C-alpha cells in the first residue's frame, strides 16, 4: 500500500507519485504523512519536503517556499508557492 503524493505550483504539476511517506515542513512544525492518515490541512513554511519512496529508504529532498498541504481520501497534495530546481 502506498500514499499518493502530488506537489503542485501555480505554474505546473511538479510531482505525482505513489510513495511510502512524506515529511512536510508545516508552519507549526514538521509532520509525516503515511497512507491512511486522517484528513488534515496545514500551511507550509519554507523548507525541505522529505520524500521516502519505500520504508527505510533515504529521503529525497525538494525545497519548497510557502503554500498549503492537504491530506484527504486521495492522499497528500502540497500546493507550494515556489519549488527550487
């Protein structure tokens, strides 16, 4: 089982993958999202999204600036103001 993850900016869809876990830099602190997480919304602070493709894997990091994160029935969507790279 996997978490569906999408990273979107106003200009484009940056990423759409099934992953094990994503750690998001929320404004109230970092939070991890696995499949089956309760519905949740948070603002996102500037920092690194950590994407774990499989359990125990080293994370891939993507630097984001601002935005929102939403966990729902379809997985995790991060709407970032800007993504570096």
